[in-house]
């Protein structure tokens, strides 16, 4: 068997073994930067596998942030002493569900603040918990140039992204003339040239199709609603664009389109991961 084909088969099998693993998964999307006096959402995505019993989500919110319930997926929401708690006597039927918490930032805040937490549950009559990796939010003072989210504009995007720093940016999804949602992702890989993988969790109600893969293997798992672009060897350019479309299964759902994702790569024989940031920029013009 051709050696490259063998590696591709191993990669695909490894991908599906991860998708169908028995472990419960918890992912979050939290902005890295916000302006004082502004508002943002914390989204928590939970893949509960076949769990059905009691569970609890806890988030430690910095003092000066105010949390409000938006979506709790039938959980019991409680907020006191700078901690958000959502209880489930019985978890939702869906294997994959999410919660959304609205955060209002006090107008006199500035500096670095940390959001952390854990998801606790009972499995096989054993109490277990998953730590939510601490996330640092930079709060810019009200009236500063960087107030609000850290947004790059189409006019200066190419100059503003450091090609020596590994990063991954998603353009805000938009509706095309063909009534499909377009997702563009810009990968800045610096001098990486080995394995790379983009993984995105897409919302229900859509079927994804690859548009531009840059010789990646495109895989979609409909059960977990996960798409992947996978490379045994990343493209040569320090920056490149991939894209895919979301075809609505019925009408475009009337809700905020929330997508979360990561870019994983191999560096110095170690596996590393960065979150995909979503920004209001036109990446098509950057290609």
C-alpha cells in the first residue's frame, strides 16, 4: 500500500475514534477582549454522550461582571457570590446541547480577568467532573481605541495579522446569494509544515460542504455535528484560507449562528491547539 495513503487511512480512523470516544466533552467560547461597560456571551457546548442523570455546571465569574441567564437547556439557573450554577436533575435528551450566559461588564473596569469552572456529573454511580480551562479576558477602559471586541477591518487585515504567530481566524458567517451560509477560515501557521487539523462544531439544521480545502481531507460527523479539515502536511504558505458552506435543511433558523472551533498542529513533537477566533472581517479580500 502506498505510504501516503496508509497515513491518510490512519488519520481518518483516528478522527472517528475521537468522535466516537466515550468521554464527555465540554467546550466554551469566550471573547479574549471586551470594552468596559459592554456586554458579551459565554457559550458552553456539552457533548454528554449517553449520560441521563444529575449534572451541574459551575462558572466562576470575575467580580464586577454581572451574569444573566439566556439559554439553560432546561437546567435550573442560579447566580450568586460571583458564581453561575446550572443544575440538571435529568440532562436533556440530546447528546449535544449548549447553554448561553449573558455577561455585562461594569463601566469602571479595566485589566485582566479570569473565567473558570467545571462540569460535574454522575457516571456509573461515580461522581466525576471536567475542569473548564481558565480563560483570560482583557477589559479595555471605556473610551479607549480598543474598546469592544478586538476587530480587524478589511482594509488593514493583511498587515494586522502577524504571520510569525500561529493563529486561526473565522470570518463572521454570512448568507450568500444562493441562500447558504459561507464560513471562511484564515490559518496563520508560520513555518509549520507537518500535521494540522481544523475542527468546528456547527449548529443543528445545516448540512456542511467543503468549498476550499487546500488539499485537506474534509470529514463531517452528523451525529456530533463536527466538521474537520485534516492535513498530513500543511500548505507551504505561512497563511492560507479554507472555506465551507452550511446548507439549511429547511429554512435558515431564526437564531444567532454559533460556531466554535480549534486549530490543532504538531510542533517539536508535541500536539498543540489554538481556539478559532471569529472576527468581523472580509477574508475573501485577503486571498
